[in-house]
C-alpha cells in the first residue's frame, strides 16, 4: 500500500512539473526585479542557482507533464530565463540584450531535447505495439479465412449433397450429416484457437499448424466430396521446412482446396505434391474443372492476395495458371538450412 501511494504521488508530481516550471520561472523574474542589482551582487548567485532549478523543472516537464502544461509552463520558464539576466544589467546595449537572450534560450532548447526525446521514443514504441497488435489481429483474421472457411465450404458441400439424396434415400444422407458434424467441430476448434491467441499472443508460435495437420485437412476434403485426392510429401522437403514455413504450406493448401470447392465443385481429381527442388520447397496443387466448367465469378475473396503478400515477405512466390482444363497453384519457399525450429515430422 505504501509503495502504491508513493507511486501515485510521483505520478502526480510528474503531471504538475509543467506548472511548477512556470511558477518557478515567474518567481525567478520577481526575485530578479526585487534583487539588489548589479551582476556582481550576492543576489545574482542565488538567482543563478534558482535559474538552474528552473532548468531542471523544464526537463521534468518535457519528460512527464501533459502537453498543455509543457507549452505553458516551459514557455513561461524559458521567457523568464531569457529576461532575468537583463534585469541585473540595466545599462546593457540592444545587441548585448539580444546576445544574452539568445544564450539563455539555449537551456530551454536543451530541456526540450533531453526531456522530449525519451518521451518521443516511448510514444513511438507505443505506436509500434499498436501496429504489431493490429498486424496480429489481421493475421488471425486471415487464419479464420484459411482454416474456418475451408471447413465451412465442406459443410456447405455436404449439406447440398445430403439435400439431393435425402428425398430418394434418407439413409444415404446419414454419412453426409456425420461429415458435416466433424467439419463443424473442426471449425469450432479453429475459432477457439484464434480466440486463445487473442488472449495470449505468446501461444502463437506453439499453435502454428504443421504438415501432420495438413494430412488431416486433405483427408477431410477427400471425404467431403467426390474428387479423388492425392497427397505426396517428400521427406527431404519436409526436413527443409521451418515451423513457419510448414504453417505457410498448410495455409496455401487449404486456400487452394477451398477455391476448388468454390470455383470447381465438379472437379474429379486433385493432386497435391510437396517437393524439394534445389534450394526451394515447392508445393503444387493441380485440379481439373470437372465435366461442366463452373460459371465465372465476378467477385472473389482476398485469400490468394493475402497469401501472396505473406509469401513475398518470406522471399517466396505464388503462381496460378490454368490450361487444358486443369488449374495449377504453385507455391515456392526458400529451403531452411539453418536447422532451427524445424517442422515436426508428419506421421
């Protein structure tokens, strides 16, 4: 309790330092007017000591006081510092007075620099924290898009299939309902993980998805649709991925599979391969467009654009091409040869 009270008193003293600087500056002027006069008088030494106190209060005000108090208090104190020596030298010429004022304006400038620089650094640090928090929130939003949208699109596909067969064979709709339940639980788990990251950002590194989770996601995609899906992961490619790289490959694959459901729902074949080519890890997702090409969508999501920007920051690339009735998504990442933070093995 005593320590908290002491901290509160110090905080109050910091807030009032601007007013104290202005009051001290006014007192310095009054003392100079009422002094005995003469630069060699005994009072001049006391006035100089008082001027040092005013300078210290200026530094404290620039460091901790509110902005309005700084402008008023430090400004008045600076004016007092410029005027008090002139009151001791009544016979000074105009040029001497200008020189004295310029010289005694320097302490105010130094006080602003000494007290204001740490304050500026703290403010910049606070802005950086806010920017980092905002970036993390955007990252979580992208996670929700990549992971949750993938399962939600599966739920929609299964619901459409169940509605189609329910009228003819109600028993055939039961497996689809079971798959809808599993996909819904997975989506809820992804939402819970995102909320946990919002509460404790330190969990983000330990919560990154890996290639083992990728195998499960591909299996759920295969079960939710009629497309034949294959996944091949080369061991050397797996060893060349860092944990962040594995999470990016996981995210890119989910984005590609989600787009297959959205843009090519009649696809019959989806081939996914992760290989190591020289000093780069390459992910390839290839799907056909089905017997009937899907209608062209005039408006799409932002998943690929966001993923492209993420890969760019990691010195990677994303390419999408379509020819001969097949759609190719190719992602490349530099191989991680540092040996640090490896991707956990996918069983």
